[in-house]
C-alpha cells in the first residue's frame, strides 16, 4: 500500500518546538557532542527505518522531506545551546550522561 500524501516540507511546524525542548533536555544532562550525535542521527533513523516499518501497519509517522528533517536538526542545535549555556547556569542537571 503506497501513501501519496505530500511529505512535510515545512521549515517550522509543531514538532519544531518538540525538537527545541529535546535539545534543551539533552544539552542539560548529556555531554554536548554525544547529545548532538544522538539528535542528529535520530532524523535519518526515523525517516529511513521507523517510518517505513510503521507504514506497513498503516501508521503515518515522520512523513517529512529533507528540508523539514534538516530544520529539525537546526532546532535541536538551538535547544542544545540553550541547555548547555543557559539552563546549566541556572540549574545543575540532576544527573549527567556520557560525560
């Protein structure tokens, strides 16, 4: 069964906010490089692996174009910067991963 819906090509959508908050959280509790790698590798994983598997069961997930995926990475980086340089200044993380 093929899905002929247009892929999400938006630079900003409701998921952009989620990506910023994910970046803030990861930047707050993780080594910055590890957080960047995880958040960046998530994009191809969800498009190339998770989305096709779910599509076999009729679940539309991560039906996005390259432009949207790249903007998600930018929003992750914005969140990382906030988590690393702002949030850590006001509140030390309760734990620290990969550091």
